[in-house]
C-alpha cells in the first residue's frame, strides 16, 4: 500500500510539472471585444468525449456548472483535460475564463442551460 502511494505521488508530481508548462497555452486571452468572466471551480467530475472535454464544478455560477473545451484543437483540449484532471485528483481549484453569453458550446454537446466553453483555465 505504501509503495502504491509513492507511485501515485510520483505520477501526480510529474503531472503537476507538466501542467505548469501547460497553464499558459490553455489560458489564452480573448480578443478585447469579447466579454470575459471568471469563476473559481472546484471540480467534481472530468470527462472526455469525441468532440469535447469538460469539467463539472461543485458550485454553479448563474446556473453554469460545466465548462468545456472543444477537441477540434487537440493540443488545447489535451492541456485543458490535464489541468482539469490534476485539479480533481489533487483537490485543487481552477480559475476558468469564459464568456457567459456564448452558447456556442452547443455545437460540441454543451447544453445552453448549464455549460459554457472555457476560453482559459488556470490551476490554482
């Protein structure tokens, strides 16, 4: 059991190092004309689908509890999934940047009622 915990700790440490390098590309700024909001997300679930990766947050903001990244940009989706997974596994929070009015995520399976596309993600 102790050996297994050491292995998990080593894997988590390696993932954290990778995530610190991945934080900048995943947190790309929006164009100045777009509205940007942020929320602090305590992840309760992380998922990958063919067209998106998403995180479910324990507390909704204005009814929004899911934040997704389209897999059309594979590198960006991989970075986001890595940050989502590390936050969930390590009990850390995420800061998510998004446009509250953008319901374009419906094209990748987000519901307009409770999901928004994440324009940026930070591991806190």
